[in-house]
């Protein structure tokens, strides 16, 4: 077996793994979409929930920095509370 055949086989295996993972990712994304739709159906705001999920992914320092920056921008535009 030549080196080209081994490399081609390895490449094919990597591509197939990536394709399977992409399929899994799509399935998970569809599941998440369904959960947001379910939450919306019970009266929750999906857009706000997405923001909360994004905030919870951030570490505390980054979250505080983002919130402070948002408040600064809001104040500069006259949107502050």
C-alpha cells in the first residue's frame, strides 16, 4: 500500500467523522430550537432566553465587563435608566 493510499484513506476517514459530527450538530441544533419554541409557547421570550444563555457561558469577569460597557453605551445615548 502506498503512502498516497494511506493518506487518502486517512483523509476519507476524517471527512466521514466530520460529516457524522455535523449531522449530530444539526440534530442538537434542532433540539435546541424545539426547546426555545416550547418555552415561547408557554409565554417565555426566546430572544431574552438566548441572551441569558450567552451571558451564562461567559465567566463572571467578562460578563461584568460586557454589562458595564453596555451601561456606558446606553448612558452615552441617553438610554440609561
